[in-house]
C-alpha cells in the first residue's frame, strides 16, 4: 500500500509540473488591475473587437463577440455575454464554470474576423489558423498572447433570451426574421489584466 501511495504522489507531482509548464499566466508583461478600471463597455464590445474563450487545454474554443455589457449585479463586478446557440462556444459555456474576454489591438481585427466566421466544428485549428496564440490563466482558462486586455469570469447566471419578454419591436423582428436563439451568461469578474 505504501508503494502505491508513493506512486500516486509521484504521478500527481509530475502532472502538476507538466501543467505548470503549459499554463502560462498573463503575469509576464501583464498588469493586474481592478475591474473598476475597465474601459467603457460600448467601446469594448461595439467599436473594438473582443474574443470570448471558454474551455481547457485540449477542449477550448473562441469566437468574436459584440453583444455584452460590463457592470455590477448582486454586489459583484460582472460581464454579460450573449452566445448564439448555433455556436460551438455555446456548448462549451454549459460545460465549464469560467470564460475569458480578451480585447485586442486593431491590428488583430483580421484574426478576430476569422475566429468569428469559422466554426471549430469544421476548422479544428481555427485559433492557430487565425494567427492567435493560446495561453492559460492561473485558473487554467484560455486567453491569447496577442491581446491587450483579459477579463476572466466565473459564470454565475445563465438564461435563454425569450422573445416573449422583449419590448422593442425592432429587436423582436430581428429575432423572428432570423430565427435567432441566444443565451445570456453573466460572469463575475475574478481577474483583469492589461498591458
């Protein structure tokens, strides 16, 4: 029994060491900041481009996002993202407790256009094909070396968007005409890094 215990401890130590080699914290070249220092959400989501990433090493995806908000809810700093049910990212959002939002300099717009218009279902290497380099936070969540802002979130609420609860005729028409299905995810901001 004692030998078995030593083998288990050795295997766990080896796995932890291997994980530490692959998990590249944004600490190098990045500065941790308070969520209150985040830029205007309209600017971030509507004018700039950002990527939503979810998963773990070996099972992750990212997509371009433009629908979201940053604020405070239930006494917590939060990010709200809206994900289309047809996206592979949507299936991963239900499997993992965390996600990241990564903003990029304008020179990366082509890469973000690529990940937003290609599905991992058919393009297994879409992140690499877009010219992006995946790295992982200390919590093991995916983000990108080319970014200039990382917001790491823990999902605390999710709900499908229901057309029956909409009050704006233009939005109702958009959903009905395009047969859109989205889910809103609220993430508590647990870390923010800038560079």
